[in-house]
């Protein structure tokens, strides 16, 4: 039995345009193409699509997904690996929800006591926060996402984890500057933004307009905004505005 592309799109929630793109890049070729030019998919392709969607949900980019699927030998064992990663992601989200819940309780108690807002530094504040999962969050910046994917492919798991910790540390430093009352165009803030910009441009050239768009994504992108807001309310907009100021004063 096979299914036309429109039916596969309906069942999976993936648009027909995306399915055609997956075919064009060799990630998900259809089982056959009919005389009418339409793509048709069989059970094997549906199983592969399931794996693609699982890996996408875990934050992998399309190039990395292609490598994972090319390297897998046993489908059942591969699915077991995906299942383990999903359970780990569930635990990460549970930890993140718990950390945010604790922070909400602490902030509410602070307001009741009349004490000023402070940035908490215990390690458990950052449980579940992995803001460097760029493959998914950079979906609107495909060229940069590909550059990040190439860099990550050359990194060890230890290096990836260290990068995530440094990214979180950058966010914490910016949150502390915000809490201290620094304007977004103040020198300490702009120094932090400059360090972030230099990290980006070490991968590839980033235009002024693209950097401004990346800044807007701190608020517009749900995953990025959640990571920033988990550290300090208002931090996403603060980062966006700091990037805008940097692009205006230092890149023009």
C-alpha cells in the first residue's frame, strides 16, 4: 500500500512543500513517482519520516539528520536510540519547568517581602536550559545554521557541553548588567554583545541586517525567548535591544 504526498502531509502535519524539499536533498525520496508526477510513499518511507521528525524535535538540523540516518544499520536499534533521546529530552524539559517554577515562587516571595529583584546564581536555576541548541532555533537563518552544524560536527560532546555552558554564562552576565540598571548601549553591555558577535563571525560573515534579525529572534523565537526568560524576566528584549544598539553604533 502507498500514500500520495497530500495524504502523507495530512497524516504527519508536514507540508507537501517540505516533503518535496526532503526529496530534493535526498533525505526522504518517495517510494515511487506516478505517471501524474505525484510522489507516493510506502511504510518504509513513513517510518523514515517519523525518525526525521523525532530528530528534528530533538534539535538536530537536516544535515546532521542525514548523517544519523545514513549511519544507522538496524532500524529497531535506531528507534531505541531515538526513544532514549526523547526520554532524556522529556527529563530536560521537566527539569526546566521545575527550575522556572522555583524561580517564580522565589520572585513572588521577594515581592511579598518587598525586597528588590536579584539574579539567582544556584546551579539549579539553569537545570534544563540548553540555549545553544541552534539547529532548531536557527531555522530562519539557514546559512548560519549550516555553518553551526559543520562546526558542531567537528566538536566532541565535551566541547558541545562547554559551549552550552559558556552561552548560558553569557546570558547570566547580561542579566546581571540588566539587573544593575545598565542601559543597553552602556559600555559593559556592548562589550558582552561584541564578544557574542565575534563568536558568530568566527563561523561566517554575518551582515548587519542579519545580526539585527538574530537579535529580534531573541524575542520572536519561542525557544530562545524561553531560555532567556528562564534566567531573568525581560532578558530576551534586553538582549534584542542591546544587539540593535550594537548594530547601529558599531556595524554601520
